[in-house]
């Protein structure tokens, strides 16, 4: 079985590869990493804590043939660490700003796609001679306006009938 001395370099290699891939993704997205929005800085505490717990698990408990139990213990600790770290991170102003910026970028990027999809849907509806959402909304609005006019006419007729009832001699 492998001991902690042979596993630690593997953990370090994995951590370094993860940080490099996160940096490459950031560069690929065309964003220069800055402290508040740098994804590697945001996730580094979570990953470090998880890696430390992983290393601690393998150094404190001897490796046994029952790897499933050890793996379950590790996963339970890993999930707890992620839950704690994400809970703390999501309660920060920097996280809220980063999510807001990401949402704004997503909306700007998806707006042309949405417009193109709406045009395609409108064309398909015209081909199949079906009503579009805007046409159905316009018809619904006209129906509501007609109902309101009928209610006003009913009210006016009720007033006229009451006046006629009071004026007629009995």
C-alpha cells in the first residue's frame, strides 16, 4: 500500500494542474485575473482545505483493504469542507459582485441568440399558420377590453332601469 510520503507529491501535482487549468481558462475567457474576480483565488481555500483533509485522512488512518470505508470517510469530510467553504464564500460581497458581473455578461452574450431564436420561431409559426405569443397576447388584451366595456354597459343599463322604475307611477 502507498504511504503519505508517496501520496503528497501526487496531491501537489494535482493541485498545481488544477491551478494552471483555472488560470488557462481565465486567460482563454479574455479576462485578466484580479483579486476579487480571480476564480483560482476564490476556490483556492476550498481546494486547499479539501486536499489537507485528504492528506490528513491518509496519514492518520492506515490503508486497509476496505477502501470503500476510507473513501466514504474522505467523501463525507470533503462534502463538509465544501459546504462550509461555499457557505462562507457565498456570504461575501465579492461573490455577489462576481455573480452579478457573470450574469450581466451572460445576458449580453445570450441576447443575440435569443433574438435569433425568436425570429426562427416566428417564421416557423407563420409557415404552419399558427398564432405567435404576441398575437395571442393581443387577442387576450382585446377580450379583456371587451369584457370591461360590457361591464360598463351593464352598469349603465342598471342605472337606467333603476331610474325608470322610480319614475313610473304605480
